[in-house]
């Protein structure tokens, strides 16, 4: 287990930080205490601190030598609206909120790397430690970018990571190109003409139209998307009517779309609008589609994926690095940063076997044994890329 030796020595300290953050979870854009903790630690390490980027976002700046090269390392700080089921000492102190995705661990690993790099300064260039708020679907990465993240803190390249339950400790997964799906939400409002349930000929039934639109939408992936592209269209809600004997005036369909490129996402949005309008018109109704991309697809730069895999291999051996993990249909908003700056996002093992609880589960806990691996990855990325 040749993690960086000095970082292995920080195990107890990183564990204490991680458990403190775990005990005090905060939802997206409410990371007041978490960002206070991060800012105070960075300052204590001698890292220059900038706050309020994307509301509660924090950026630490560490320079060494004279090189103009820049690198960005990113962790997320937000928790989820889940009631924690664990009973250990560091369980959530806040009802209905919990670090169920391991962002407490991601933050502790990046802090560990910052402490080590500030101590050793064995690199030539500038490191930007990016602690982002609100990763869980409410736009923290975009908020930081819109606040001038990369204008104020230029990065030639950026790296991020997520823990993966079920993958053994000390293992890494790195994929070149698309890795995680982009996600969109949609609402389709169907306007018919309400009437008595026994007199359908006097109205236009939006419930029947909604059923036909739902079925027709399933032709998009099978008939409009290229068979070699991966995508999902799921209608997850149908709302309409509230009486047995009334054909309502309107109905609403809602759902989600996943795809691995912006082009496919746009194609699905266009076709969805056309199918909904066309089917509704065929029945004498009207459909209005609101299609909202929420996450961009996460696409790793092939060269940076090779680089990241090399750094992982150096830490735990080439056998510990999977280069062909399956595509992940879930989304991650680091994708918006990768749209601005090339880089790579990796997965790090959170342990397998008994107790390997999935993220977003009320019994999940980040595995503290993973901390030195992730912190070593961040540290070695800097020392390798910004070598003196
Ligand atoms: Zn999550
Ligand atoms: Zn997460």
C-alpha cells in the first residue's frame, strides 16, 4: 500500500475531520459550517483562501516555484435530505440531513492533500483547491463557474473523484471519454377540453392523449437515437383528473432523460417536443413541453485519463486500476467544470464485502480507510504534473 508516507501519517487527522463534517451535514448552498471548517483548515495550512464563490464555495490557492502552470483539484461539500439510520458516534446531528454520498470523505481527502502539499511544496506552479457546494442536483458547479471560478483561478487541467461502494479499498477506476450520463428533467402539459365522464364526444380527453404520448415517447430511443448511443427516456409521473365521472381539462407527464453526449440530449429534447405536439394535435389537444438539461454528460479527456490512471497505478499498482469500467447512468455536476477545462474524474474504492452500503442509502458511511488513497492521488497528481 505505497500511498504517500506523510499522507498515511495524516490518517487519524483526516478521519477526525471527516467525522466532524459527517456529524454536521448541510444541504446544497447551505454549507455554512462546512465551508467555515474548510476555510479555517486551509488558512491553518498556509493556503490562501477565497470564499463566497458560488455562494458557499471555497477556493484555496497554493503556489510553489515560478512556473505559470496551474492545476485544479475539486471536492464537493453538500449532504442529502435523508434521515441517517446509523448509530455510531459521528452520526448526523441534524434530523433529516445526512452525508449519504461521501462528500464528507471527498472534502477530507482534498484537505489532506492540501495540508501535505503546503508542508512539502515539492512542485512548481499553482494548485487551486476547489471545494464546491450543492453537487446533488442544484447546480453548485455552475454557480462557481458563473461566479468566475476559472477566470479568477485559471486551471490548465482539473481532477475530481467519487468514492464507489462495492469497489475494494485501494482500487481505482478511470474511464477515457464519456463516463457518466447527462441528465434532463421534463414536463409535458397537455391541454384538452373537460367534459362529463359519460359524454366524451363533447370534449377532448387529455388522459387518453397522455397515455398515447407516453407510449410514443418510447420510440425516441429506439427510432431516433443511433443504436450505438446509450440513452434512457423515462416517464415517471402522470397527473390528471380527480373525479370518477369527470374528463379533466388537462394532464401532465413528467420524467427524466439520460444520455452520454450533449448532441444526443438535444436530439431527444427536440424529438420529445415534436412527438408530444404531434400526438396531441392528432387528438385535437395541445401539448407544451418543458425540457430542462440539469447535468451535462461527464466526459474525461483521453490524455488526462491516461495520466490519472498512471498516477493511480503508481500508488497501488497497475493491477489496482480498472481502465474499462461500465458507463454510469447516474450524473455528476463536475461535468460542467469538465466542459470548461479539460481533465479527468475517477472513482476510488470505498470497500467491498459486508457493509459495502450504496450511496444515497440511510445506512451509508464513507470508509475512512479510503482517505489516504484519495489524498495521495490528489497529491501525486500535483507533484507529477507540476514536477520541478
Ligand atoms: Zn450523491
Ligand atoms: Zn456524490
